[in-house]
C-alpha cells in the first residue's frame, strides 16, 4: 500500500480530546503494522515500556565521565558552530508539516494580516524563516532569525532567498541575559522554538523563558515543538552520553534534553507566582514509524505546545 501526504495534525492534547484523532492513521490491527510507513497516537505495549526502562537504567549507570562534562557546559555553541560549518545548508529541512501544526504562522503571512513580527529562535539554516517568507503575501510581515552558532547564521545570510527588507538573521543565545539589539522588547507577535529548548541545560530554562516573555507583545504566541521523554533518539544513546537525567550529548558534542508534557506546562504556566502564559495547546505526537522492507518499528515521541503571553 502506498502512503499519502498527511493532511491533518499528528498531535493529541494531553487532556485526551478524542476529536484530535480525526483524520489520523490509527493502528487498530497489529497485523497491519507494516502496511504503512507511519501510524499516529500509538500506545506502547509492555515490551516497549520494558525496553525503554532498561535503556534508561543503562544510561544512568554509565554517564559522561565527570572530568569530561565541563566542556559541554562551558561553550555549547561551539559544537553547533562546528556542526553547521561541516554541514552548511545540507541541514536545511523542508518542514512541510508547519502549515498543519502551526497554521497561525501562515495566518500572519496573509495579504490582509497587517504588520506582523515573527522570531525564529534557533533558526539553523532557516527552516521556518524561509518557508514562511516564501509563502507570504503580507507586505508588512518581518521575520527575525537567530542562532547561537555563527556558522548557522552565515548559512541563512548567504542564501539567495535572504532579503534584508523582509528578514534579519543574527547570532544570539536564547539563554543570554541580554535581549537581541535588533528587537524591541514587547514587539513580537510570535516566537517559534522548534527543537531549540532541548539544547539548553535545565538551569538555563528560567532565563530563556524570561527572554521569551519580555520579547513578546501582550497576547503574543509561542509555538513550541521538541523531543519527548523516551523518544527513539533518547533510547538509542550508548554509554557515556548522559550528562544528567534525561540530558545527553550526541556524538558531535551537541546537547539534547527529552521533556515530558508536565515539564513544559510547568515551565510556561506554573514556574512563577503569577502565570505569564496561558496554554492553548499542550500536546504529544506519538508516532510509530516502520521500515517495511526490514520489518523494523521505531517509536517517536515529540511534544508540541502553543502558549500565549498574558496581558
């Protein structure tokens, strides 16, 4: 059987709204698992749960040696700089799912949307910035992009699609105590953070959220997507990759954390005395990917959220 491109969102709210599965490809017959390349909202069986538990126990038993850990905290941007220097624009990903999961972005790109300011944090090769501008009919849409890897920013700036009348890319660390010089506090309509927060150490989260809050207008929206706890990428790690619980280094030295939905909710809503954001979406994308020729099952877990700054 052939697979067709998805036309509906793949995420399901953690509150379990059954209507969110409408249009999804659901696995109801285990014997049919290899009939498609992917299945949505797949619940893990006992075997997969036990596998995940055993892998995490192995990681905890063999972390990164203590005398080697400091280098990954001292200058994490240097590892991403090396990554983009090596890969350049080969790391550009066609995020065809952006319109499905974050239609708000493309509402801002409509001709009659009016002045809009969007900021892609951790822009990499411009994976959100360029698709948004390409489809924009809004003459008053301006998109900022920042990455703490200078080589990533150079990739964006060297693109033939980089137009300084419509966008600006610059080096900036989301966990910095200083806001970007190019952006007025309280001026942004949307901030996009896709597989970005996971690169931060847990003790950097509070500062990063402070910056996001300060940059957004009242009513401004955060669009968030990142790795979920026990995703395939986490369970595949070998020994000497764990920095601290659920926080790892990849083979190239870049860091990655694997979140739970509760952690994300606590960060945005419950981490201060007065909630600074309201939750419009707190969802999980549990996907079973299969290799039909090799008869392999790969369980992916991604988290997605939409959080609006309170007035």
